[in-house]
């Protein structure tokens, strides 16, 4: 009898599980507004207004700050967090590395500024702590005796610490209508260090493949999240427009895009197979494909795609060869020398006295598995900076001791589509402002 009721129960549960919902809604797409730090946002309604650029920054070339702060640029999505009086819409930075979506919660130290009120769990009736006994409270999360479960997330965005919780999230844009999803797992951060949020962003939205990411959780609830797409652009010319992070059927056609396999598919991050680097279409022969290999024993090496990493980072061995080639190219071709001192926030800068050299700065091509090539033009590789009254151009790729990361600044102007089910990354140059509203 008990056996029968168990199987009855299983049968009923099977009818009610998200699996059925999935088959019904798998083909449905949805999109989240992808905004810059400067977009005005109504925190009550989620309505996105015009771009409020700082005084003197109306020229699109100036939208990129002259002295880029660490953590720049930051691309975020607008998401509603909380229920009842506790609900507000926030800008959450896109994060392909962290396992968990997190938001700064009251009280939060250090007391940095952010746009909109800090999330107050006490005002949100659907907010609940994840208890030590919960299925989710297992490593890397830490249970505390009979009480809450804590998390620590360190990515290139921030080092966030706090408690695991669940609450209602609201997605979508005000034009196509909001979708509400209850009981989503997230981190309520009471500490967020080295979080260069521009005084605006409230936290990060995790899009990796772990079961605790928002992407995975939404997929479990029948949202078509196995394929997503974005096209980052600098705002300025299109002052009222914002882009979209698109999922499922909302993802535009990519028949004519380059494509390369996503490697190590069992890993939570989006690995691609970088095999070589060209400078101005000339292959750097000293860069060996082996330099980019991932070593599973040490968990080092490999190349990932991440919008949460502001600028591309390259494994040291390959970076050193690239850096030497860039220095030699600018010296021989443009007669420009490397600055012999440090310019804040940069590693490799050149003194430029004459105008008109910018268009002659080199481009870089990343050679990826299956013959795919991603060309990054000069305007995404160098940033201008004033230092002691002199104009400099500084290189926007940095060395890394652990791995290679294709970061946000070098993804601008290209549409990227990550197809997790088929383990492929598609990319193609695009005027991203065409997919905006
Ligand atoms: C947000 O929108 C609501 C409803 O339209 C409006 O009453 C409120 O004044 C707006 N808030 C801001 C700060 O614009
Ligand atoms: C994500 O979880 C894995 C373990 O499952 C852990 O090794 C990794 O450090 C976590 N990532 C972050 C950014 O916390």
C-alpha cells in the first residue's frame, strides 16, 4: 500500500515537475534589457529611461572614460529582486564565471554607493534563508550550525560574502511584459569588496552552467536558457537605446556567423579553443598553441569567454610575446615609444604626440578551434589616457598567471551566441545598436 502510494506520488510529481513545463515552453524565448551604467532606471517599475551621460561626455568617442577605472566597462541587465515592498529593479553585472547571482543586502560593508535602495530582506515577504539542511547548502557553500548557509564568491567583479537565500525575481522588459519567478536561489551579500560598481550596479547575475546559476535555475523552470546571445555596444550615439540579453527563440539567426566548439563542456565555464594570435594579420609564430592548453590537474590554462571580466587577459607566456610584438610594431611602423613609467590602471602605454596615428594602431586576430577567427580592431585594443599633461595610448590586454579570458571590452561590436546544448559559440560582427530599443 505504502509502495503504491509512493509510486502514485512519483507519478503525480512527474506530472507536476518542470520537465513538462519545459517541453511546452522550450521554444519560447525571452530577453532582458542590457544596459550601461548611465541608463536611467525607475527602480519601482523597471522602466529604462534615457542615458544620463556625465557633463562633457556627449561625444561617443568620449563615452569611454579617459582614465578607465578598474572594473570598467561594466555591462549589466535589469532584473527585479524581491517581493512586496521589498521589490526593486536593479542593474546586475553580467557574470559568466561566478556560480551564484548575488546582490548587496542591508547591511552591507563597505558602504558604497549604488543606484536605488539597497535590498532589504525584511521588507520582502517571499524572502527566505536557505537552511543548513537544504539540498543547496553543500560545498562550496558553508552551513552554520542549525542556521543559515553562507557563500563566498570571488570573480573579477568582486569578492562577495553573505548568506544564501531565495526570493521572487522579475524578468523581462516593460514592453513585452514581466515574468515573475518565485523561489530563485541567490546570494544576499553583506560584504562586497573590490566591487567597482561605478556607484550604480547592485550585484551580479550568474550565467555559468552550475546548478546554482540563474541561467540553470531558469532552465529548470522551463525557460529556454540553453542558448543565449548578446551584442555589447558603447552608448552615446543612441542615447535612449539599450540592448538585450536574448534567450531561446529570441536569439537572432546566426547562420552566417563564425563558430567554434565550447570545450570542456562538463565544466561550468565557457571554454573556447584558442590556438594562435595574429598582430595585423601576421601570425605570431612564437606563440605556441600549447600555451593555451588547459591542465585539469592544476586547474590552470585554457581560454574562457566572460562579460564580467572588463578587459581581456592572456596567459603570461603568450602575453609576453604579444606585448613584445606590439612594442616592436608601434616602434617600427609608427615611430611611437613605450612610456618608461606606469600610467594608472595600465601596464603598457605609449606616448603619442601626433594626431592621426590612431587609425594605424594594430588589430589582433584570435585563431580559434575549427578555423574560426575573431578579429579585434584597434579601437577596442587601446584606450587614450592623459598622464602628466601628455597624451598616451594604453593597451587593453593584460597578462594573467592562470588562464586566458576574452573580456567585455574586446567583445564590443560583435554578437556572441552561446549554445550550451550543442556546445558551440557563434560570433559575427554586428552593428549592435540595431538590436536595441
Ligand atoms: C517611477 O514610475 C512610477 C510609475 O510610473 C512613478 O510614479 C514614479 O514617480 C517613477 N519614479 C521615478 C524616480 O521616476
Ligand atoms: C564555483 O564552484 C566551484 C565548486 O563547485 C568552485 O571550485 C569555484 O571556485 C566556484 N566559483 C566561484 C567564482 O566561486
